[in-house]
C-alpha cells in the first residue's frame, strides 16, 4: 500500500506583535488508504496541520516542509489553479460547524450541484441527480425536500450531512475532517460517524480525523498521532492506546471523568516543560 | 429541613415554542444534582428559569423555602448564582478581572472589597497577578475560574452550573471540575449542574434527571448509570452513545 | 541579573499589570500602536492637531487683524510678500481671517459633537436595551429627526430663531444625533443577550446600571469613529449655512461665509474664495483620515492579534 500523502518536517509560523508563534514545529507522517487520527488540545497545531495540507493556511503565515506531497504532487509549489483543481476533486475537507461553512444564501442542493459542476463536465440535470443520490448516501431520508432547503432551515446534524455530501460528491481520494462532530449532540455524532465510516470504506478513501477527543478518535481510526505544542509526542495504533508511553497521552486518557470510575479528585495533567522542546 | 430548590409543574414558553413542559424537581440542601440531555431538552432553560432569565408561564419555583415571583430581588442573588457555559462570552470584554469581581460587591454595598477580591482570586487558584488582566488575555480555563470566583464572591448557597466545562480542553476540564468539587466541599454548597456529558455528570452529581424535549425522561442515582440500571430506552441510547464508536456495527 | 527597572514599553505591554491604571494604559498603548501603524491616519491626526494649534495660538500667528482691513490701499491684493494669501474686498488679510476662522470651525465641530453624541448614545442604548414600546417610541422620534436633511432643518430653525452661529450649531446638532442613536442601538441589540450581561443581571444590577456601566462602554468605539467621520460633514454644513448667510454673521471670519463673499470675485481674484475652500478641504480630509484610522485601531478584530 503506497502512501498517498507524505508530510515531512512541516512547519507553520505566525508573525504576531509579540514575536513568532510556532503553531506547527516539525510534524512528519505519511498516510495511505487508511484512517489517521490527529489528536490534541487547543494550541497543539492539529488544525493548522490539516489546513496546511489543504492549502488553507492564512496568507501572512510562513509554511515550510522538507516534503509535503500528495500523490506525487508537491503541495508547497502547486499553482493556485492546480490547487483549485485538487480541492474538492482529490482532497476534501470537512469543518466543524456547518453553519459557518455552508453558504447561507444558497440552497443546499444548489451548493452541491455547483461543487460537482466545478470539477466534472456534467449537465445540470445529471448533476442534480447525482446530488440527490449523494444526499441519500448520507442517510438523508427525503433528499428532494432537503435539496431545496437553506442551511439555516436544517438541524446541525443534517447540515453536517449536507456538508459531507457536498465535499464528497466529486469523489476525492483524501478526506480531512477537522472536528466534524464536535458541535453535535452525542447521538447525532454517532450517526455522522457511521455515515463517514460507510463512505470511507465504500470509496476507499484516506481519512485524516482531527479531534480533541482521544477516545473517540481511537475507536474510529486505525492509527493515532498525538500532538502537543506543535509537535508529535506519540504515534501509535488505535488498538494499542492503553499502552501509550508518553506521559501526555497517558495524562490525557486519565483525566477524563468516566462513568463507573470514581476518582476524586480527577488526575490532572502535570505539564512538564520538557514536552515543549 | 426545607429543600434548597423545589420546582413544581414548571412551564416555560418562548413565543410558540414550549421549552419546558410541567417539570417537577426537588434538590436537597447540600446536594449536587445533575440535568442531562441533548440540545433542545430544556435543561439549560430550567436553570435560566430559576435564575429569572427565562419567562415562566406556569408552575412554581421555591428556593430555600421561599416562593419566587416574576422578578428576583437582591436577596435572591445572595443565595443563588450561576456559572455560564461559554468562557469567551461570560466575561465583559472591556473590563479587567478586578472590575468584574468588584461589580457584584459594589451592587450589594460591600465595604471590604479589596480583601474580598483577593480572597476570591485565591480561592479559584488565580494569583494576584491576574487581577488587572482583561479577559482576552486569559485562557479558557482561567476565564472559567474568574467566572466561578465572580459567582462565589456574593457567598451564595446554591450554584447553578450551565455546562461549565464543555467548552474547555480535557485537561483543563479536569482542573476546573476538581476546583468546583473543592469549592462545594469548603462552602457546603448545593449544586444544580447541567451537562450533555454523562461522564461529567456522574462524576460531579449524586442524583440526576434525564431530559428530552422539555420533559423529564427518567430520574436516576449516579451509580445506576454505572450499573446500567436504567429504565428508559432514551437513557440507554445516551449511555451507549457516550461509549464511543463501534466499528463495523 | 539584578532587578533593573522595566523599560516603559515593557511596563505597558506586560501581561501582569499591577494596577488598574497600568492595565488601562497598556491597553491604550496597544491601540495607539495600531493607530500609528497606519500612515494616513497619522497624517489625519497631524492635520487636526495643526488645526487645534492654529486655533489656540491665533492671536500670535495671525499677522493682521481679521476684522479691520486697509480699504484704501489693500483691496483685493494678490497673494504676495505682504499678504501671504492676499486680501479680500475689504482689505482684510485672508490668512489672518483663515487663522481666526479656525476657532469658529473648531467651535462648531466640538459643540455639535458634545451635544449630539451623548444624546444619541443615551437614546440608542436605552431604546435597544428596553425594547418593547420604549424602543418603538424612541425609534419613531429618531426617524422623525432623520427625515430632515441637515440644511433644511437648519434653515427652519434659523428662520424661527434668527441667524447666528449658536443657532446654526443647535440646528446641526439636532440633525446629527439620530445616526448615533442607530449605531448605539445596533450595538446594544448585539450584546443585550450575551452571557456577560446576563451575569450582571444575576448580580442584581438595575437596568440603568447595566446600560450606563456595561453597555455604553461597548458602544463608545463605534460612536467615536462615526462622530469623527461626521465632522467633515458638519463642517461642510456649517460652511453651507455660512454661505447662505445663516450661520456666522459678518464680520466673523467663518470659512463658509468667506467663500460666499468671495463668490463675486471668483474669476479675477480667485484666491478670495479658494483659500477658505482649501482650508475646508484640508480639515475635512484630516477628520476623514483620522476617523478611518480610529476605526481600524479601535476595532480589535482586525489584524493578526
């Protein structure tokens, strides 16, 4: 299984009034046709890593890497036209809150159709059919009705499904999901994850799942990367999470209150300064 | 002994939407009671109704034995305080921590404000160096500590907590939950806590109520969740969902 | 390393302020830095400071009297060594009249701002916070005032009370406050339902206290920007009134009135009207640049913080 994504020594810096903020400090990993989870708390750099791959790093930031390659294409040197060609078509990204990533003045159906027609030469009728199929594939029971709705007229879970439909309609090979379920109720979260699970398996996609929820990621992904202060502190198979060796990972696992585990007070993460190095 | 909080057939209606439908609840003094549910369940609305921030269209609320009317008086605010969910929205963006803590003291006419402010900051584990910072200079966990200090500075006996840690990172959540437990122990407070996270609720509360669509689904002891001793399917679904994803299912 | 005293910059930028004053000054310093990063804004500020300077030291700066002219020898002189901007039809030095006129301009602008802004702020915040019929009534009153173009209302006022710069100021102030009320109301509506206002309610704060101490401070930035940007318009309105003979009365050296009286000579002695015109232009530009700069500096959302 050859890797579709190679990341080597990725660095992202932001200039601020008080100096350079190093959001990502030398992250390296590769991804094949598998599911990789990137876990970290706020400020760990996990979102910026995902955005760097997608080319969504803000203009004023500095991004560099020894290697940032997708399917042989150098993502650092790619032209804007090539990037537009890649986005949606070969690499797609799902964000946390559909309220902010779906266009509020276009109906859901129209947004999906537009996304498809940007990448494939299909007639409007054909695109509409494909869009309806896609809405059905994300388990929306009445695709025709939802097709005509605006984003503010649907619930959070349905909006997220609509966003997944829109991002996957052009058949990308790699999906980056940045906290796709964090804004949703817990039962809805599972529905969305089941849909993603099904789609990733059926289409043979690679998936990068970015989240703060270590346990959720370990149940959904094959491999897990734990980030802290811009660096990877641990990389392990999801099934071996309980044998994590880095104290940060162990601390993160232990500090969550669990049903049935009665620990008062909760074990607190003892942040060691050497983790910052 | 009178109950700290007694709610009888409470009904809250926003325009056409019925947020709470005839909810009954009794919280004993010194107890920690949890309200669990998903969005739209009415759990936050219940807290807001007690605080006087939601329009009550039916039913009664008694706090420490006294029936509450349409509005709340200053004496009420010396007994009941609230900690809000969003640390980024619950502190005034243009006021320093010092000013935020001074306000309740000024409204109620306390004299020894300097001493009380320092003591409040100390109690929540923030040093005096935080005193003159603005809220945008604080992390999420620090802001929530300030919110807790602000709630406690009037020395209430009942604390309403609306998802106090859901916007925080896991490691920070543990610290804040520990702080809340310690504060409750030290001051012998009554907690009414809302959360969507079953783990947090069972950790912090002794008894809890599951809510859905503005109504009570089930009432449980925290231990019942651990032993899966639940009666309703909805509660069972919540339990299963909180365990995470199961592949191939 | 021994404990050397912090540099002043460090003291202002520290993230551990030791007193209210230090925190406030630090915040003001950051705003100042954001402001000065914009060159044009600094130009605007410089122009306004120059205006203040000229107005303050007018008696020292003006070479001649603005009221008494040399009718016999110096009528309508071209700009030259003796009279830098020439003279008008009454032999008065235009430069001196411009310098003294700056006082009138400043007087108009400051008084209008001082009258209109607080009224607008109060009406807007009370209206936005109270809601219901209070909001409806106050907003209808605002609409009534908004319906009048500044000049038309000023004309009406002056017709009723007689011409003069005081009445002109009142008239302009009365038409200036409605937009401020609108802005304040919009900001109030945005923040009214936020948690930090709920938290203050939960302490037992009275509505007036909430409006005065918690909501008004949030509206001040937008209001300052809007007032500054409006000043150019206010100057022009006052100049318009002066042009129509309804504002400052002769022999006051109000810039608009100077343009009016210079109208007759515009073809041959163009400087009589052009000089005050240029002064109005420069000062309006200054206020516009200053207002734009303030908007960028006071809005904390812009830029990579």
